[in-house]
C-alpha cells in the first residue's frame, strides 16, 4: 500500500522576511537507573543537525526555523523536524546505547477576541467531523481506510477535523502531522446530560482523562485545540463550576493550546461558555426543527452568531451542521432526506457563514464526513446518513458543493506572503 504524497509546490521562493528562530523545549523521563547520559539532536527534513543539547530537559534554538503550516496555508505545509534522543547507559558489560526519534513541528497557536492564529496568521477551519467507522470493519482503526480518507480530505480542500467524540488512534494524528490537517482533539466526554454527571467523582475522572489525552497527544503539531466535551447539559447550574475546573486543569497541563467544548445550549443559559477560549456551536436549523423551512436558516444562524459574540466576545466555530441524506434520493423541490435538500441546506448555511466569516466566525465543520452506523432506532435508516460521503466513501452531491466552497476559501487566503503563489496554484494536483 502506498501512502499519498503531501502536495507541495515545486518552486520555493524566500519569504519577504526571514523566518523566526524556533524554540523546541524538551523534557525526558528515564525509568530506572541513574548511570546514563542523554544526547538530544534536532534534524531537519534533509537529515542535517540544526540544534543539539544534553540532559533530561532543555531548550533547543533553531535559527531561521521552517514552521509547521496547515494544508493550503503555505507552499510547504506540514514541515517536520526529527528530535533524536540518544541514551547511553553504563552496564556491567560496558556502555550500551539506544535512541528514540520523534517527529516535531515548530508552530504557534493563539486566540484573540475575533481570530484563531497559527504562526501569527489568521486561520479559518474549513473541514469536517469524523468517526472511526466504516463498512465491513466497523468501529476502529483501519490503515487502508485512513489513506482513502486523507485522499478525500485533500480532494475536498479540507484543512481540519474534530475527533468526534473520542481520541483517535495515534496513527491518525501522525498522518495529520504529515499532511497539515489541523485537529481539534476531543476527549470521550459525550452524553453528560444528567445532574449526577457533574458530580465531584465525575469531575475527578474527567480530569484524569484529560491528563491521559494531553500526555499522549501533546507533541503533535497538528493538534491545535483541546475539546473537553460534546453537547453536555451545560445549562445546568452545576456545569459552571464543573467546566471551570476541568478547563483550568487542562490549561495547566498544556498552556500552549486553547481549550473548548462543543455546545448545543442556548447562549444565555450556557454556564460553561465563560471558561472556553473558542465558542464551538452545534445547530441543525431546518432539520431537527422547522422541518423543510430552508428560508429560515440565514436569519436563525445570523441571530445565533450575534448573540454568542455579543455575550462573550470570543471567536466562534460552527462545529456541527448538516442534514440526513439517503444517497440516490432526488426530489424537486427539495424534500428532507433527498440529496437536493442536503445541498440546499448547506448552501443556506454557507450564505450565513459568509456574513460573519472574516469578522469573528473562524471555522465551519460539516456533520459528517461519512455516513456511520448507529444503534437501531425509528429515527435512523441503517445508521446516521448525514455524511457527504456514504459509509463506503462514495460522494453525494453535497461533497462536490463542499469541495467547491473549500477550495474557494483556500484560494482567497493561501500563500499570501509568497511571490510563488501563481506557480504553486498551477502545480497543485488538487486544483
């Protein structure tokens, strides 16, 4: 099996400004034994040593660092260094050496009142929500499927996804690091809807889960934000203290990344929203209510955004939206469950998003990348059918609509600092 090669421009043009010096902080834990030496080297993509250090912790300075950029935000996205740690231990038979290599990306993440910044540049999430699910294999990690999915993400022009609603296999994040696909990394806190879910016992367990997630995923440059929950009952009074503590704990574990949770509560009632860095909102206008009334979406969406922003003055991501669609069902005028209805609903959302994009809305993630299986209920026809691809990864009409939109957004903003813009566009296999 051959993995797809990340797209890259064939010509490299120097920046108008020299790249900044990059800083790589390291801390190494060695179990058992005290008679050892540690050497640390940072190698660039051409396997040249660009910085070195010794000891269990320190900081490496990389002059003129090549930064890790998201897909379509730079002509050379997803630049990775290799951090090599070599340990030499003294044993009864003499010195014994071993080494470990970790891919490392150098980049910054920051949030302002109205922007999400990567390397100081405004970043707009145009991507998907996913599930680790497929036909035949079912739930779980699947290498060939992962390669297929990444090819589809590149084809879409998507630059991000959320690990809804649990941590994915480490191989998924490694692929994201390599291809510049930005990740909102979510813990498995879904279904927190009862008062007892916000008890001290639950909170302590939630904190331990975040410790495990941050410990495992903190070295992935693709991970730009932690999500501590999906659609909790955040309007409950006890949710305020609960999320304040969980988010504060997560920030202490990793001060370098913003923290959020994904809400479907009313802006005026949400007790956890004051503590997040980015407002992530799920809404399904003209699907779970106002059935068929597509003409209401722009008004409802605009009101939603204005209310959230006036209340909190934080950047907003439309973290879920969509419609159930049975592939091959066609109706004109559009009726629910037809491909025409899904496409028309997305178009109305996009008009509303464009009204606020560039102001304080910093992203949109469709629900869902692909159809997935659910428990049998009268509301589901062989699973959840909100995918823009089928469970077998065949495109619905909405996939082509989304592809056109995402490439349009990408072409408005990519490579703004490079004189090689036109050449890169011509050489891209995905335009």
